[in-house]
């Protein structure tokens, strides 16, 4: 045998040994992290901070092990159909295992509905079926990983057939995960569409008001029934949004347009009288309250004007849209005082 051929075989053996060691290291880490997952009554804890951290580390190791074992990820081309805010959650077509997807996929059998914006949404039959498939695949992977650690938690290397079983189980989990992710996000997008419609209605009213205001004077608008009707409709939309999104206060939906009309009337009266007559502690306080009522309403209108071209970025749980909630909190607070 030539020296060159001998060196070549040594390199091949070396490469094979390195690959084997990498596999064992990746699987050993995965098995060890599996033992550290927080248990919540037989289910993985995805609620506490400690549980989420342990789960996130395990999922990262899961992706790493699949890559080291040379497993091709299931196609995630379907993500191109996700709305912008959901596409942003994933890294292209990579596995991108997420704790929230795991939580949903392994717990829907206990909680087959989604609560959002004060309404209950039933998940589709497809999402429920794929949830069950994912739960079974997850349980299989976890069971096989138990063979890679001793009862005391030390790493060990089981028989060669276990490696093949683990590869097959990881493949099945990835297929099941992708199937559930696709069905579940599709259901969430329907919830998002309903939530977006609430905001769209408010945007439509605001646009109508702006159109009237661009063509007519303030005095003309006061006498125009169509304008007054749109203003009432916008206030009703805001009240509805407040009831489902304003979790920081009461979420009132009973603050009428009359509060705004009274505030505008008071401000107009103060402008019409002589400056020295429009002074006084009581009047100054009342005028300050009236100004706050009008300003909070106009701030919400500005927000609706800005968001109209970015509705696909709305979180389906409206209470998670921080700018919207901020505007609603101020609106409810000032209108309560002005009532």
C-alpha cells in the first residue's frame, strides 16, 4: 500500500470518528436538556420563566442534533402565505422551532379553543388532528432520548439501532411540527382577520371624517347630519376597541359621543368670550379637561390614520398592540373625567 493511500485512509477514519463524536455529543446534550425540561402535571412547562428557558434551550439543541445527523428539514414553503407579523417569527424556511408552537401543539387536546378580544374561536379540525400527531411524535422523541442517559443523568451510548430510531423519530417530529405549524398559524390568521376588521371599521370612519373636514368648514360640519353620524360611528368603534383591548383600565364601552360634543362646545365658548371673562379656577379646570378629551380623541384618529396601511402587522390579540392600548388608556381616562 502506498504512503499516500495510507494517509488518505487515515484521514477518512479521522473524519468518520469526528462525525461520530459530534453526533454523540449533540444527542447527549439533547438527552441531558430533555431531563431538565420542567414538568407541569405530565406536560412540558411553557408558562414559567424557568420552564420557557429550559424548553427554548432544548428546542435549539433539537435543531442542532437534526443538522448533525444530516436530516433534511421538511419544506416550510407554506410560510410565504403567512401575514407579515407571522413571517417575522420564523427564519425563512428553517425549522425555527418555537416554544409557543410546542405549547399549542401539545396542549390543544386540553384547550381546543383560542380566546382573543373577548371572543372564543374554535380551532379547525385539521389543526386538532395535526396537534395530536405532533404530540405523539414529541412523546416518541422524548422516550427514545431517555435511553441516551443513565437513571442518574449521566450520558451513555445505547445500541446502534437506537441511533436509527432516533433519526426516524426526529424526521417524524419535524414533519408533524411543520404540519401543525401550518394549520395553527392559518387559524390564528383568521383570528387576526377578525381583529383587523374591528380596526378597519374605525379606520373607515376616520377616513370619512377626514374627507368631510377637507371639504367643509367647522360651522358647516356642525349642521351636517352625515358628518355627525360618522363621528358617532367612530366613537362607537373606539368604544368597542377599548372594551376588547384596554386591559390596563376598565375597558369601558359606554362613553358616548356627547362627551366630545360637550368638550368642543365648552372650548368654543371660551374662545368667544373676552379673555378676562374666560378666566377663573373652575373655568380653567373645565377647559383643561375639555382639551384633554379632544386631544385624546384626535390622538386616536392620528393612530388610525397611520395604521391603515399596516393592518397586516396588527397582533391578533389587540391588547398586545402597545401603541393602540396606550391611546385607548388615555382616551378612557380623559373621557371618564370629562363625562
